[in-house]
């Protein structure tokens, strides 16, 4: 049985993650390296465990979280689909069961807000985990004067927490934003489609979704 540790120990997967992150850095994108995929992986597992799903399903979510950005090594455009195909072949060679591969590649192929949908519980957890990782430490541009709106929005976020209440059936994203750097409206301008996808993902898991910015509920 392929484990999350097997995935983390793969030199091939590690190289694709690191090189994909280098490629994004060359075109000015925020960090998508090992810290990002590690955090997303852990949060994917945590979401499903808190909602009462079994350990293996949660581990599949962790694997999907760790592998979700593999496609960046090819191109940022359509990276979710190319990454799903890459993951399919890697996991097949690792002799993972076909039904488990299907769950993971569906999650990877549906995590992007441009074309993604929560199609299974693993994909729903991945959407929520990935979209909640917004923070200033992901911004690689050190020249504040040259920030574009994406840099500014991410840099303005001082704290981002995804709270999962299993009993309350509520998943809330709680952000602390420095509004002197980025007005709340700019956050919505960039991330509204992501937040709507998060709401659909939470609903798929049988939960309500809430967005709080500086203590105020906005969604």
C-alpha cells in the first residue's frame, strides 16, 4: 500500500515540485514549493479526519495535497490537468490500487478554480487546503514598490487559519489582513472565484463555509 511517506521519499516527485517552483519564480509567481505542498498535504488530512473520515481516505487526501502542483514543472497553464496525468503515471508505477489512483488524480485535476469542481471528498479537502494557504511569506518579490495586485494581496495577509468544526458542520477561513497594504475589496477582486469554489467544496463535505476577514464575516 502506497503511503504518504513513500510519496515524500520519492526523488522524482521532490524534483518535479522543486523545479516547478523554480519555473514559477522565473515568471513572478508566489511560492509553490515544498513548504506549500507540505502544508496543503497536512491540512488535507486534517480536514477529513476532523470530519470523521477514515484514516486511509485522509491519507489519500494527504497524498493528493503533496502532489497537487506537479504540473507546474510543465507549465502553469492547465497545471492541474497535466499534474493529474503525471500523478497517474507515477502512482501506477508505484503500484497503487487503481481505485485509489482515480480518487487522487480526480482531486489534482479539479483543484484549480478555473475549471475545478469538488467531485469526491479528497478533491473537496484539497480545494479548501490549497485555497486557504494565503500568506505574505509566499511572496518572492522583495521590492514592495513593484508589487502587482497578486503580490499585494498575498503580502497583506498576516494570518490565515482554516477552522474545521466537525460537530458544527462549519468550515471557516479566518484571515487577518493589513488593509493599509491591500483593501478588503482587492482581496475579493482576486480571490472571489476561489472563495466560491471553497464554499462548494465545504457543501460537498456536508458543511457550511464562512469567510472572516479581520473578524468580520463576509461570506
